[in-house]
C-alpha cells in the first residue's frame, strides 16, 4: 500500500505541476476567460508553474509521509 501512495503522489505532483499551468494558460482563454491581458509572457508561466508546484507539494507531502509510515515494519 505504501508504494501505491507514493505512486499517486508522484503522478499527482507531475499532473499538477505540468497540467495545471497548461490548462490555465491554454484552456481558459479558449473558454472565454482571458485573465492575462499582457499576452501570457514568461512571468505568467513562472507564476503558474510556482503555483502548480506549491499546490502539488501540499498534495504530495502528506501522501508520501503516509506512504513512509505504512512502509515501516510492524
């Protein structure tokens, strides 16, 4: 079970760190939500990437710690 939790944390981290910025910058304008009038420059991508990494760490750290706890011998 510990390996499964760590696998979920890794996949979730990659999904949030890559997927969240991509969806926000590419998908939202196509849906009519143009929230960056400056044209999605490097600062926007950096802000989205930092936000995605922060969000994924909030998600991943508890799962990895729980995976380590479950991996401890009884």
